[in-house]
C-alpha cells in the first residue's frame, strides 16, 4: 500500500515539497464533518441544560460555571455552526472570537447607556442560541443521514513542473468518501499519537501543579514544580517535535505549550499572575455596582469593553468575586492567541504545518508582554482576527502565482471587520491604531482591497476616543511627539538604591534575545525572498508599530507594545525561511539525513523558545503574582474604610492589588514615592523609617489612615533594587510594634493596620 502524505500538515520550513509540481492545481482542504459539528452543538446544549438545572435547583457552583462558560466561551458557537463548513481551526477561532465580540458589544452597550439588564439580555441570547442550534443540528443530522460530507474549498498548492506523480493525490483519495477504506485509514491511523501525548503531557502538568499549591516562592514556579511537571513539559515538547518532523498536525501540542506556564500558575497559586489584574477587576465590580460605566473617571472606565463583558457574565453567573475570572483568563486567551496567529499565518504560508510553526513562535515569544486579565490581551486577538479577514484569499508567500491586483474582500468579511473594529475601539486604546498601521502597509503593497478597508477599524476608534478625550491628557503629551528615543526607552527605576538581581535582568533579557533572533531569521528570509513583494510587505508591517513611539511613550511601555505588534509578521517570515537555499547540500541529501537534521533543529529551537517562555513568565512570580492574602486585605480596606481614607503601602504600588472593588474611586492609595521615597540602605533604621512614614501619613489629607504590610511588596522592592527584603521585614516588625497601629486583618503574608490616633490632616 503506498504511503500517504497528509495534504494539510507539511511542515517543511520552505513550504515546498520536493516531489510536488508547481502549477497550482487546487487541492481539497478537509472541513469539519457533521459528527464534529454535532459534537460542538451538543457541548453548548449541555452547558445551557446545566445552567437551567442550576437555576431551578439553586446550585450556585454549577450556575457560576455554566453561565460564565456560555457567555465568555460558547456564545459564538451556534452562529458559527450556521456558516458554511469550516476547518476545525478556523471554526474554533470564529466561534471563540465571535462570542467574545458579542459579549463585548452587548456589555458595553448596556454599560454605556446605563440600561443594565444582564439577565434579560442573557435570556435573549440563550433563546437565540437554542434556535440556531436547532437549525444547525437538523441540517447536520440530515447530512449525516444522507451520508454526505461537507464540501471542501480548494486551495492553491505550489507544484514544481512535471516531475514524479504527486503524493498528495493520494490524500485526495483519503478525503473522498468513495475512496477505498484502506486509503482513508492510511492517512489517519497515525494521527492520534500526537493528541494522546499532548493530553498526557497536560494531565501531568495539572496534577503536578495541584501538588504544589500555595504562595509564590522566591524562586518562582520552576523552583517548586516536581518531576511530574517536568515530565509533562518534556512530553509536550516531544509531541510538537514529532508532529513537525513527521508532518502530523502540531496544533494541539503548540497551543498547549503556549499556555502551559499560565495554566500551572493558575492552578498552583489560584490568583492572577499580575497585580494589575486587581485594578481591572475593580472596574468590573464598579460596572456591576453602578449599573454602567462612569465615563471620564479614568481610562479603564472609558475603554471598558472587556470589563463590561465580564461584568455581564459575572452578574448572570452570580459570581461574588471576579478574581476567579481574572485568574483563569490567561489560560483561555494564550492558546487563542496562538490559534489566531496561525490562521493569519495561513494567509501567507503554503501549508498548515508552517502556519502552526508561525503561530507557535508568536504565542511563545510574548513573554515581554505578560498575558493577564487585561484589554491588551483581548486586543491582540481581535487585531489578529482583523488581519486574517482582511488578507483572506491571498496567495501564499512561497511558490504560488503572483497577481497584480488582490481580490477584493467579500462584503460579509468587510462587515465582520467593521464589527471587530467596533469591539476593538471600545476595548483598548492603542490596538486599533497599530492594527490600522499594518493594514495601510498591506494596502500600499496591493495585498488588500478595497483601499478604504483600514477605515473600518480607524473610524470607530477615533470616534470613541473623541467621546472620551477628557481622560487622554496624560497619554497624548505634545512634548513626547517625535521623541522616539525617549518614548521607546523601557521603564526606568531611578529610585532604586540596590543592584538589580540577576533573575530580574534575565527575565527580561532572555525573551528580548529570542525576539532579536526571530527578527534576524526574518531578515534572512526577506533577503532570500527579496523579489517577493509579500515578504517586503511583512517586513514593513513588522516596522509599522514604531509609529506608536513616534506619537507617545504610552506610560513608558511603548517598546513592549511595538514588539507585540511586530512579532506576528516576524514569525510568519521566520516560518517561511527557505532553508534549502541556505543549505543546498542538505537539501540534496537523503531523506534520512534531512529527517535527522529536522529533528535536531526542531528540538533545539523548541527547547530554547519554550524554556525562555516558561522562565520569563514565571521567574518573577514572587513579586508579580497578586498574592491571595494581599488581595483579600485590600478588598477589606476598600469595603470598610470611610470615603476619603488613605492606605499607605510602605513600598512600591506596583505590587499592591488595589482598586479591586466597586469603591476603588472613593479611597486613596499612597506609596513611598509620595512620602519621600526609600531611605539609605547602608545604615538602615527600621524604627526611624516607620516613624517617618507614619508622620508623613498623619499629615496627609484623609478621613482615615491605614497601612498595608505585605510580603509581596517587600519582594517587589527587593527584585527592583528599591529595598532589601530583610530591611522590609524589619520595617514590618516596626509597624507591628508601634501601638498607634491597630491590626484590623492579619493573614500569613499580609497585615492591614488602621491608625488609632488623630492626625494633623483630619477634616
């Protein structure tokens, strides 16, 4: 029986099979069959059934789980089932992104108009979902009964002349329901190995993380995970290597690897991986408490698309604490980003294998832009989806015929881009403009029609920004315009009094080095493909985010956003590297030699990229993760303190998960910077330091005075060179010994005090 080479998963880096002709004969691409589509419908139906049972039987936990999953993960499944059959990857992306967009637009509409009716809105969408499911299920049952498979769209595959018979023709037989059973079996018999290894690897990671639950240690996640976790990680890497080298689909292992770090953190710590997530939770709680947004209060309220969506889901689910959503958000969004980047890469690359390599590279090189519960994380997904729609139907970067004019984007795709643009406009401040910049590049290179397509993203963003112009003053400084060097500089910590620990330096330097390597590989690709305007378009698109640091410093984080929006295009270029032109002798060698080289190169590349990803994401857990104790303490302060009260954080505010309740705008947070900064560490006197801080707080205009002493604050100050952890421990003891401070709440790692004396600043 002849060997069957799968048509959709060739992973050659140059994208050209040496035995394929080049004359662009359309080949079928497998789409989801009726059984898979019925399974997707059943999943949504079971969720809705579980929600109904929970409401009737008053099962709180079941209600919280099913309502949250339906409104944030499954809302787009039924509409996607009504569309023409799609490939599994594209169906998943359409369903998840479509559902998130629907949740964002529904939530922001209710929040902006202050017509907050979460339950009636949920009833409407649930009813519509049931109707759509009935229509889709009836259609698929009829197709299943009639024995029909979905029609597969044709794709252009590069074909080199009239050489040996096309081995992919065998796959056409494998996809044909009339083909002999052995032909179909040959193409699928070996596929389950990679998925099974992936499932086993994820299971080991989950079990291992459950065994080490607790607070983040100084050494980060890697210092506490045991052999089971490492075995799971090795199994995932091995599954990805086997998939790439043997031309199986690397989808599952690469998506799992992109989320393995955040999954482990969510299980082990049970709290968000970034302190800033608490600030975003406070906006969600404010929307829930006030029945809408408070426009003009701050930039978070003004661009609250994600927060309004989560507030809607939380009210329907009856969630008491949205921190659980913030904890698990990265676990959902990380693989989704990889998937979206892969679908986008497929617009340029000739096969799924290389597209998944590009998507995996992007998903694993995001460590400089930590993924957590933030508008930026959703903004990236929406931007990638816009690009995928706008660039639909483009011939691949390698080997396909070039057309002088691109095919115009279909009207329904233009409508989808507009809807995505509206969701993007209300979710994040800068993502729409960086998206527009890249779209303009592709218009200029004649890869997108019509020419006005970028306005579908730009106009909603400008209109929304104009309606919220009052909160943009701090971000649009005339003095910053054109100062590229200063705007691109990473955050500086001028108040540091100690050398920065090596671990902190490595946590930023190593991911940056991987991005530089990615850029160098992309540059080599451009040089080797210098006659292909698509390669040049990708290169210029990778440079387009620099426009951000031309206009603003974006709170000293502009350079991170530049790398974030440049990385997708660099990943596509790197994945399309024509290695046969770099290594002609290897290209002419035997199949066994090429396979061995592929195993070595793929293994080394994955180990390096995955290793840097996991280290960069977890090395600073001690000071980055929102400590569960500190989170509870700040919630207690905001819920019980009088309006106008002030809480002193005797360290940096970057480690304090504050502003996390609906009352965040009624209380104050002060840091050491506001009271004179950090003392000299050469002869540190904790008692004198505590007395100075207390005196400064007494003089502060506030109705009540509180102080938070937390291990995570000391950890952050230590890692950034502000104050040693030992000195901070002495300061904590000094606060405990001062009789003026009354302990209101004590936990193993954080204590909340209230000043019992009357200060000079009292009203």
